[in-house]
C-alpha cells in the first residue's frame, strides 16, 4: 500500500518490505528500502534515468506464493488418501480446490501495473514502482502514485532539455594547445601538425619571393681603370 505525502515523496509498504522514493533538490532520487533482512539507501541522479518507464502488469507475488502452497498441500493430501477417512478426504480436497481456484482468479484478475525505470540509453534496470489503480476522485491517495511518477518523468525530461540547450564549446576558434587539452587531438596528431606547420613556415622563409627582391651590390670608392692604349 502506498502512503505518499507529496508529489516528491512516495512510500510503498508491503507485507515484508517498505520502500521510500524521494526527489531531492539536488536533482537526485533517494530510494530507501527497509525489510527484516536488510536495509539500503540508493542515490540515483535524475540525469542517469531514462524518462520513459516501461509499464507492465504482473501478478501479485503473495497470491502466487499462496497458490503454490495450496497446490503443494493438495498434492500432499492426495498422496495420503489411504491414511485419511474417505469422506473427510473428499471434503478437504473440495475445500483446497476451491481455495486454489479463488487464489488463481484473484491472481490473474488483480494484476499490478509496474513502472520500471532504466539507466539512460540502456536496458539496465534501476528500480520499479507499483502503479496503484483507483477509479475514485483525483485526490484519493492511490492516485498520488501516478502523480509522483509524472513529476519524476517531467523533472528528468527538464534536466535532459537543459543539458541539450547547454552552450557548446566552439572548437574552431581554439589554439592547438586548447584542442589538445580538450582531447580533440591526441599527442601524435598534435606533434604531426606542429611539425607540418614548422616545415611550411621554414620552407616559406627560405624561398620568400626571390623574383620580387632586387639585389643590391656593395659600392666602392675606387676609380675605374682607364685603358690609355686606346
């Protein structure tokens, strides 16, 4: 049975286990489980949860256990018919058969709808919440389970939308060192690009437009020689 107190808190209590789901302000889902065998607290960031849960109907495990016990008792009684009064054996078999049929009918008729949430973009199961069924007014406590699941899925989608709209880094305006620090290029590619740039710069400086440069000769104060013979 569920005992929610708000759209951000849900407590699911069964015969042997109690589970509390709480949506924290830190955008984390806290799952607290308490049972006679163990207790645990799990923290699940909302951005790690797939916002679309898988809905499926399953039979009540307690009714399944009761049905199994009744079948085993019926088999045991039939195997001991020779030691039991025939009239009492017939009555006992009829009672056990009636109880078994009633249990099976309840098990298949009152299936529980379960919302199973998975790790984002995977099929790894994180947790499941039993969706309570109720045809009563919207303020009925049973319907708070659906409101809690609705609130949870909306918050997950809102976080995913914020992550999608986050401003991306413009790599086109970064230096090689910045690209290397961001992991866009590795050390081998960084060294290769650097060597190519150095080779290009050096080869360009050695062959700077020789056709565009006018060579100058050094001048001297010596007088030109005159051929007197001529």
